[in-house]
């Protein structure tokens, strides 16, 4: 797992909050740093990768365990 400069805890939040929290969080790190987003909303499974693509950031890795999705996003 990549080391995250920032963790966004969006667990328990429903759409569109995980994406909004991700967008806010990415502004708080430097280019090249990685942010970890943790979410439980099923919509995040497609919404977070789509957000990363649309904003030009890189989804480095994603995983899911015990109902929690983790997305590692590198800021471009």
C-alpha cells in the first residue's frame, strides 16, 4: 500500500459526499503526494475512480475489505 499524505474518512457518508470530500481533500496535499479515501457507499466504487480520471489525478490502487473501499489517489 502506498503511504498516504492525507486520509479522507468518508465512511458512513452517502453520495455525493465521498466525492465532495475527496475533491476538498486533494486541495490540501502537494502534487505527487498520495491521498487515501475510505468509503462505504457503493456509489464510491465507480464515482471515486471516475472523479480521479476527470480531474487528471491518478488512481494508484484500490482495495476493498470488510465493506470499506480504499482508494489511493496521487495528485497530479
